[in-house]
């Protein structure tokens, strides 16, 4: 199946997971289209100063792959700066948040795999 960018569903969420500002989600494929044990495959975009608040994953893991921009990821008590080409894996039982630190949008792919 080929999904053209123009056919992908765009969603905008305010204060996602009690974060700051707006998160733009471009759903590459929806959960119902993914026949494996996945529930999200999307390009996420955080504008300057926006974030996804800290949240836990239970029975699933989330992968972020940074495409452009700079951000700060908090995993438990660890805070790390991330940029293009960096990847983050948050396992079941762990939590994380991500925030745009730069002037440009922070774009990243997000995938959630369920156990």
C-alpha cells in the first residue's frame, strides 16, 4: 500500500499529555491499517516552545526518530538534548516527555509498539 502525503490525516492537539502549546500529528497509517502490534505511526511536529508532557507507557514502547530541529527529552530523571538523526526508545514501565528548544519546528517520527 502506498499512502501519499496528501492523503494522510492531520490532527492537531492542544496541551498533549499536559504539555505546552500545540502538537501537529500527521498519521502515516492509522491503527486499524497496521496489522502488527502497533498503535501509532506518525510524524509529529512541535512548534517553538511546545511540548508533549511527561507520561508513562505500560505494555508498550515508544520510539522517536528526530528528523529536524532540536529538543529536550526527559526520561525518568535523565534529561537529554536531541537533534536530527537521534533516536529515543522508551520501554514499558518507563515515562518520557519531549519539548522543542529551538526556533524551528521539531519534527520526529513516533511509533508505538504494543507487547
